């Protein structure tokens, strides 16, 4: 059966470099025989976590039920059914975009954190592979150390039960109004997609 690879994107615009990189990774995954799908967070209704922690009270591997009624349940069901994940968000103000952080906070249901416990314990082992993608105005080498983007994407993957299997940091992405990926970046993105489908 074909592997299912799902991308969650936290970019604010279609056709930007983050979007282009996701498209290349998914094309690579399809070349390797996977089925792919994309969820653009900007098109979904994702409310702020209310910090009520009712989703964290029951033990076990099954994620807790959230009291909010929005699109998160369908997004999380798609993630749960995936064999591989692509997580993508540009750097805004030295970290992933606000829309992506809003999504991140809602992954609390993957944690067991009863009242009285100091901190959360993740319900799932990070076994399935994930590819992490971000982009920034600053050069990528600088962006990797000076921003929290890769760390945020990694934590997000692990919370949902995925282990980082590769990352792509597209630097110098703000020189043009409509930037495009270099040929090298396209090649790297495709290779990551093929690796994701083969893992
Ligand atoms: C509000 C805002 C904040 C930004 N903050 C940063 C930043 O802190 N560091 C950086 O290198 N680039 C920053 N950028 C540049 C974006 O990271 C860059 O334009 C991004 O790669 C665009 O991705 P997209 O083409 O997918 O939309 C910022 C851009 C905007 C609009």
C-alpha cells in the first residue's frame, strides 16, 4: 500500500518559497510512490488553546479530546493516519509564524499532564519520519542558529509522534517580491521527499 505523506504549512501566502519547497518535497515523495496531501493552516479554523488542559488528564496513547470545536480534530486525524509528515513555516520575528505556533499549542492533546504533575509526558514515541522546512531573509546558516524555527518544527514533529528525518532552511528568501527556489534547493527538497517516502 502506498505511504501517506501529509504536509502542514504555516505560510501566509500561496506560491512563496515555503510553499514551493513543500511542493518539491511532496513531488519527491510521489516519485517514490507515496500519496500526498497538504493542509494550509491559513485556510483552516484553528482557535487558540485555552490552557484548560482537559485534553491532558486521561492516561494512555490516545490523544485527549479537546473542548474546542474547530478544524483541529480533522487536521490531527490526518496527521494520525500519516506515515510521514512535512512541517513548514517561514521565519517571522525569529521563529515560526504565529499561525503555526497557534497550531503547535493545540498539540497538547498528545501529552498526558494530569493536575499535580510538574510537566507533560508525551503519549507517543517519535517513530514516523518528518521533514522540516523553513525560510528566512537571513542566510540559512545564520538562520539555523539565530532563530528558533528549526527547534519549534522539531518539537512539533516529536509531539505528534514523528522523528525529524531531514530539514531544509531556505535563506535569503526576501530579496525579491516573488522569490523562487534555486535549482539546488529544488534538488534537495525532492531528495528529502524521496527519503521521507522510503523511510
Ligand atoms: C512580519 C515579518 C517578519 C519577519 N521576520 C523575519 C526574521 O525575524 N528573520 C528573518 O530572517 N526573516 C524574517 N522575515 C522574512 C521572512 O522569513 C521571509 O520573507 C519568508 O521566507 C517568506 O516566506 P514565504 O515566501 O513562504 O512567504 C520576516 C517577514 C515578515 C513579513
